[in-house]
C-alpha cells in the first residue's frame, strides 16, 4: 500500500471513530481498538501529518558515541586530511569503527564532499606560482626523442640528437633547450652552468634562483649516494639553489612535462629534418617563437617575453639558442688535453733541470755519466716525437 493510500485509510478510520466511536470503528475497519485509538490521538495532536509513518528509531542509544570521542574523531580528520576513515581504522587510530566515524564527520560538516577538487587545487597552485619572481625557480628534465615516429626516421638516417635537455622558468614559462646523443652528469652540468652564466650576464640575480630536477642518473648519479653530485656541486659553487623532487612524484615537474608535450605535436611531429645543421636551425627558431610569440593560456595569454619586460630585465634574455652539448663537451676535452700536454712539457723540463743540478752537485763516475746521457737522449727523442712534433 502506498503512502497516500495508507494516509487516506487512516483518515477514514479516524473520521468514523470520531463519529461513531472507537469500538464501532475497530469492528467496521476490521482492526483493534488500540490501533484506532493510536491514529486518533496522532490526528488530534498533529493533524494529517500525524497519520504518516514515523521513524521507530529510539530517542536514546546506550552505545552512542560520547562527545569527547566525537571531538577526537574530528581532530584526527583535521590532522590526516583526506585519508579515508576505513584506512585510519585499519591503522588503529580511530576510537570507533570507520562507519560511525564517517557518520559523525558528515554530521559535523567533514564529509567526503569537502575534498578539494583537482581543478580547484590546480587553480590554487597557479595563483601561488603567480606570486613568485621571474627565474625564482627553474625546472629541469630530460626527454627521450626516439619514441616519436616522424622524428625517429630522421634521427636514424641523419644522426640527429637522441635526447633533449629542457629547463623552464615556472613564473614566465621561458624555455631553455639543449640536445645530445647521450645523457650523463657531464651533460647536465654543462647545461645548467650555461643557463646560470646566461642569466648572470643578462642582469639576473642568480643567488635567488633554484633549480629543481628529478632523481635521474643524469642529475644525481645515485639516489642513495651520501654526497651531492657533480652538477649539484657546480650549482653550489655558483651560489645557486637546487632541490630534488621526491621519488616517483613526476607531477612536481609538470611545467617542463607540459612543454615536452607541446613540442612533440608542434615541432617534432610536423617538421622535416634533412641534416643535423638544419635540425639545430629549426630548434633555434622554435625556441625563439616559444619565448617571444607563443601565448600561454594558463598565464593569461602572456608570452615569456611579456613577463621579462614586466620584470624590467634585459631583452636579450628572450634570445636563448639551443646548445649542442656533445660539441661543447668535445671542445672542453680538447682544451683540457692541451692543458695536460703543456703541463707535461713543463713537468719534463723541470725534471731535467733538477736531475742535472743533482748530478753536477755530486761526484759521479764516467760510466754513470754515459748511461745518464744515453737515457736522456732516448727519452728526449721519444718525447719530441709524441708530444712536441707538429702534426
């Protein structure tokens, strides 16, 4: 029987009882006098509303949660945030079962509906980043380039770079790129040092800058290493801050991951590359386009160049050109090799001077002198042939 039919039946029964009495109404409607009396009293007290079914829940419960325990549940919820009550109960933290805790939290305005939505959290994070200064934090990451079909065929045929080193300023979105055929701490060190020197020469106070990166071997060598890596040592010597993101939290590098996705469909998947020289020319053009003309929808449709101008920084900051890290490292190796050769030459001359001085200051036999000059002439000829003879 539906609610409406129940109420109508009870109303007819009450009206009949008011007109003919409770006993006659019970006989007419084939029910007990107690039932007729109950609905009559409810009608006289509450009217039509009294004829509807009412909850049979008791007014008091001896096993109900006390006020001090409810306060403790609310306190635990505030401390642990969005961790579910079921998990908290498994951890033996709650003073009651998780269902009871969830019920009282909901009654006190701490239900699951209070969980911050993802888009709201992202908006709040964006507002926080807007308060930062330009080049206050630069996020660094590495992209593997061989998983893009269009670029892969050119990479294999023309020997194009296999990795992209990317750095991006969180506030302005300015892009720094470099390319190499392999990844290592040496490549990362050259990349970040070049960015620091580029910023410093264009009037940026790099002592307020922090580089953020993940736990890849090209940045930290080993996650469990007790000492800092060579790249971190270089940043420390330059007076620049640095920080690693927690292991597995790739979303911390969302700014640079976003630009990787953008470059994939705006650059790598549509451009043809006929040689390594052409690749670096096009990479430079795209970097200039990104930093000077491409508007960012997440930054009120501003370009990185707009942020640079608003901060009053040097206009040449927008003219970053991609680096061939392999070429830079080869140049450094050649310079070091030349320094080592010069050092060896000077060391050999000093050695001969010291040896001659010792021989002249002591009494030696004629045979020993013959052996000494024979050895010296042989060593000089070998040294000249290997190190001093022009190629």
